[in-house]
C-alpha cells in the first residue's frame, strides 16, 4: 500500500517543524547532605522497626560483652596468673570463652536481622521508584535520558543497600563503642586517659574536613556515572542507526571521553579516602605508643599494673576501630547519599498531568469527542497546536493528515492526556478530561502507535496485556474476529511463541496485528491509531487493513493516517498545517474543494503514478 504522507512529509519552503521537547542532559547541582535526607531514608525503616530493633538490641548486647573482655584480660594477668592456680586461670579463661561465644551469637543475630530488614527497605524503595515512573507524564520521559532513569532503580539502589542494611546500627554501635571504650579507659586509669584524650579533638577536626571533601567527591562521581550509563543506553537502543550511519568510531570516542571523566572522578574520591585512612591508622599507632610508653613507665614505677596497661591498650584499639570503621563507612555513605538525593528527586517530581483531588471516575463512554480551541506546546512559549477545534461523533472514524510536524501526533497525545495543554478543553461525552482520573480515561482508550511496542513474553501475553485475566480462548476469539488467527496459528508454537525483547523475534506486520488484537481484547470506547509506515509484504498488509476495518467498526476512531485506503474510507478527513486545522471533509469533498488536501493528493498521484488497486472504487 502506498503512503499518502510521503507527499505531505516534504514541508513547504520556509516551513518550520514543531520543536522537539528539550532533554535534561545535566544533573541538578547537588546540595550538601542534610539530616532531613537521612531521616527521610530512615523513614522507610518504620514498617520494619521491630526487625531492625532486634538487630540493634543484638548489636548492643554484643558490644557490652565485648567491652568486658579487656577487663577480663586485666583480671587474668594481674590476679589469676600471680596465684599460679590452674583452676583460677581456667575459671577466668572459661568466662572469656563464654563472653566471646556471646559476642559471636549476638553478631549473627544482628547481621541476620539487619540484612533481612535492609533488603525489605530496598525492595520498598525500588517499588516506590517504579510506581512513580508509572505516574509521571510523557514530558518527563521526553526530557530525561533512558540511562538516567534506569540508574535510579539499579546502581543507585545498589549504592543505598549497604547504608540501609547496616547504616543506623553501624553509626549507633560505633558511637556507643567509642564512648564505652573511653569510659573504660578512664575507669582503668585516669592518667592514661589524659595521656590519649587529646587525640580525640584532632580526630574530630580531621573527620569534619574529610566528610566535606569525600561528600562532594562522590556526588560528582555519581553524576559522571549517570552520564556514562545514559550514553551506553542510547547507543544500545539506537544500535541500528549507529550501524547504518557508521558512527561506531565517533560514538566510541565520546564514550571514552565520558568514561575517562568518570574514572578521574572516582580517582579523586579514592585519593581523598586514600589520605584519610592511613591518617587514622597513624593516630591509632600514636595512641598505642603513648599507652605502652607511658603505661610501661608507670608499671616500672610501681604505680600501675601490667594488666591495666594491656587493658587500656585494647580499649584504645576499640576506641580507634569505630573511628576507622566510620571512615570506611562514611566513604560508602557518601556514595549512598548522592544516590539517595537522586532517588528522592525522582520521587518528589510531580506529574505535569496530575489528577485533580476531586477527579471523577468516568462511566462507560460512547466516544463523543469535542476538542474546543486547544492550544498546546511542549514548550509553552512555542505552541505546536494553535486553537484546534474538532468534534468527533461517537462511532465515527476521523483521519488526521498533513506534513510532518503539522501536529497530528500531538493531537493524538492530547486526546490520550499524555500532556497538559495550555488553553482550551477536550471533552469526552461531555466530561472534561482534566476533571477525570487518568486511569478511568485510559481504560476506555486503545492505542496503536507508529512504533509497535511489545513486551518480552509470548504473543498470548502481549495480546492480553491490558486485561491480564483474559483467557486464551477469549484471545483466540478476538484474533478470529479480526481474521488474523491463522497468522498466529501458523507459527511453530502458535500463541505461545516468544516475541523477544521489544518484539525483535517477529515481523513488523505481525507486531501490528498483535497490537490490534490487544486493543480488541481491551474493548475501548475510543481507538487512537498512529499508523505504521514500515514496509510490509502485500499479504500482511491486506491482513492489517482487514483487521483495522473490523477494529474501528462501531468504535470512535482517530487515526494519524498514512495509508491511502485508510484515508479514503474515513468518515471525515482533517487536514492540519503548522498546528492549525485548515480543511475538513470526506475524501470526495476535499478533492472537489481543490484545496491543500487536493494538492497533497495530486503530489501523491504524481509520485506513485497510479492509486492502489483495491481502492479504485473509492477514487474520484
């Protein structure tokens, strides 16, 4: 079948096409990490608070038992060993073993509880992201690159996993361990406490400086990774175009630039961390030297026992271990906070086409459509539709024709309420679509777009996508009603044939037939069709036309028409030019008027030499 739009797609001299929606290439500038962000993330723990509390309690008990171990070592060295009584030594050694067994047991309980709770929180967050993506309007997907969207539910979630699983416990237990170790040092010997306590303010100042540097570094690194992911997703999605235009070398060069930038960002973060961690080890060493040197001097003076020095030595180690652990954890936390900010930015984004608080649920529609003086632009300052007014009676088929960029697909998108128009109103059966819930509107609309999108699974799965409860018998009945059941039955596995990712395993024509069957199963009152222009074989094309005729019967249909057979059979043809309706009427009426449509038709005839044979009876 020939395509009428081939003539219309060559815009007149000086004509400007409708501008494409802008893309958001750049990440928003990051804000400093705030407690509000941390508390919001912690809010996702609330449904699982009992499980997390169990983990926290087990961690506290493990910590308390662990703090008694150096004290026990002090008793063994200073009290049990001097008695030279094996039973006394074994008694205290047995207590030591019991304490260690308790520490291990409670550690196991803590790890199990926090991991289970954390994974549930990540599941809740990922579900929230997915639900939010379902609610956002088409303008968000027009402006946002695929890679950025995918990273919100994948790598960003992976970055959050560690802090969510062990974050609260890690921070709380490490702080408690530091306080507990400091108190135990003080109780063991106040002189040794004073000897090492001055190191704490030094650690605090250096930690504050480190947190500021590493936070900024990881925020930049995460933004750079998002650009790499976006570029990779674009090249995978558009691999056919890349290959067709031999852009492999140029795309590889661009990808390498982004990857080098991402690597440098990560190296900068690693450099900051690489300076801080050795510094903490140096501070630990300084404290150990002070304890052993000063404590040894006190032992030699006879004012302190060796067991006390050993106990303080291990307590200092317990004081420094949380500091080092917190340094490592903070490094991970900064990665997570950068991801957390991006995830919540997505969750906070409002749909450009929200339901009103008092939105009504539409009853079953007859399909009477009124477009009343509608003006719309993807950028409101540059409208692509100017004061469009159109009435489509219930059960009628209207075809939209015109040059590329004239506003045909934009009109279809507005009828489906994918975008919010700036002026005018659209009514269905007298109901303003802005006063109705999107769900009740979309349930009564069926769409087949120019790109026939299929989901991974079988033909059967894709046909009953709109109504999952549909039985196989009902699916077969729908295909039979459209007279396309033989196409599916001819396949080796019939309706259970896998279509592949995005339908890559089957032909273009079969994809369109599946989409038609999907619409019939959904049984909408209104059918919106952006006809595919892809070349398909004659037999399949006849199947497509037959199915389309069956599908539109008794159903309000608005078609962005490319095929001549569809145009001439429409109840009314609407001609658009530069976002305005310039003509309306039947095929015969518009030809008789010798206006814009007649010119397009004449261009088509001149280009193709002869009209389609099967439509000869409909030609003038």
